[in-house]
């Protein structure tokens, strides 16, 4: 076609004329063609390509179960620490790791000279308090008879009160050290101290060995209370839309379900999955700390006209989910917008239509070809190449 050149126009083009020319030039531009990955039947077989027809989403083909992954954790409120209340030397360790104990079970025995000093201070405070009470009783009688002044009685009362405060302080220190109220009724200087489990549970670890010298506050053993476990659950953004606090989560291998307790406002830096916490309080012995578990949440996924495809059909490209759709001339990568995932299926809200044939096996090979890496296993005499659809 011959084009005739127009002479230069001395006047500026009118806005309407300029817009018309622009639209005319755009009409001449060829439309962007979709990218197709052309493979021969032999190449498709070598890449183990399998396809499946996309269906309209419904509660039957998307699955009523959300499959979640989690790790069993021991919550802080379920951990008890047995520590040395006073400085001393470990004489004996009376439990083993993994052993089940009840509240009051002896865990370790210490020999503590500091405990003897505290007992001596308590005996002195008890004696001073007894003398102060007797002195107060005598002065109250003398004041009633008019023999002493009121000022002296007030001083005696103050001394008796301070003596009792000192005794209470010494008593509290001994109780914190593990000396019972019954032992305080029959005081004696004894350097031996037995540390006991504060609650029923299981011994997780021992931090002390016989002959080791411990300072006050150093740990001796860590216990896990029975029946209190948490599960740190990871869920995708699509799955998160179908979960709420209080939902029952069935744990594989357990009869008692866990309860979704919290949805934290953060995601995993590695997987970008939302972090959730489920509490498990069953009495059955089916979980272990740090165990990986699979959970199932019952969810009703409504049939909204969206398309359902297997999760294996999705590939990520530049942060966008894609599927490979089989066309007459090849395989076309199509960007999609996904919805809720359930079981092995995921809903596609846009990008596909019912009846499209999507690749569900061999997507990694197609993705490599799409990115220019070639098709592994393709015959050398007929290389697979991406082309533009006409």
C-alpha cells in the first residue's frame, strides 16, 4: 500500500483532529498475542503432562475440609520450674527425664548451710516475739493498776509489733525455701532441703546433677503440666477467610479436637502464611512437644459460580498465581485470582471458565519452558519453544 505524504501543516492541529489521528494509529497497531507453549505429543508425554477439566465450584468438589499444618508447642502457663530457693549442694536427684510426677513428688535433695542460718534467724525472731508479748502483757496490767505511764505502754506495744513483723518475715522466707508450716511448729536446725514438684506433670529436663553447687534461684528441673498443649498453626490467606476463633480443629491421631484460640496479626517470614494458635486440652496421650501435625477444619465453601481446580495446577510467577490451559495449538499460561482452598482443591474467582482444560501434572516442566530454561526430557530434533498465539 502506497502512502501519500501530506505537506506540513502551518497551523497547529485541533484537539479533535489530534485525537482522531491517535485513535487511527492505535487501530493499525497489532493486538498483543497470548503466549503459547507448543509441545509435540512426544514432548508432552516426556514431560508427564496431565490435564483436568475445570468445574464450577461447589461444596462437593472443593471439599468441606480445610487442611492445615501445625507444630505442637508447650505454652508458658503449662511449664513449671523447680529451682533452688537457697544456695546449696545437690545431694541427690530423685527423678528422671520423661518421668510422670504428682504434686508433692520429691525432685531433688539439697544440703544448704544458708538454710541453717535462716532457721537460726527464725528461732531468734520467735524468741524475741515471745518476750515482747510477755512484756506487753505485763505492762498492760501495770498500766491498768496506775503504776506506769501511758507512754511506756505505747513503747512496749510498738516493740511487740516490730518483733512480730520480724518473725513473720523469717517465717515467710522459710516457707519460700520449702519449709512447711508443720515443720515451723517444731523448729530444728536442719541443713537438708527436699525440693518437690509444684503440680502434676512430666519431667522435661534436669538442670542439676549430684555434687553440683547451686546459687539461690538456679533451675533444678523443668516440668510440663499434663493436659495443656498448644498447636502453632499456619494458614494461607485464602484459608484464613474461612476460620474464626473458637472453631474445632480435628487433629490427626487424636479423638479430642483442638480449639482455635487466637489468630495472630503476623505472618511467617518464610512462607507468608498466617500464624494461628490452637489449644489442646485432651487427656489422651496422642501429641508430643515439637511434633508436626495435620489438622482439619470443617468449612462450608459456597457454590458462588467460581471455578474449582486442583491446587497442583497452580504455579507462582512474579508473585501472581497462574495455571496452564491446554489450547488447540499449545499450552497457555493464564493469570488467575484464587479464593478459598479446601482439601486438594482451590477456587478460582477469575481467569478461567468452566470446561477449560488445565494442566495438573508436569507444571514444573512447563514453567521452566515458559521461563526460557527449556523442557527437560524433550526430543532434541523437535525442541519445544514458546510462541505467540495467532
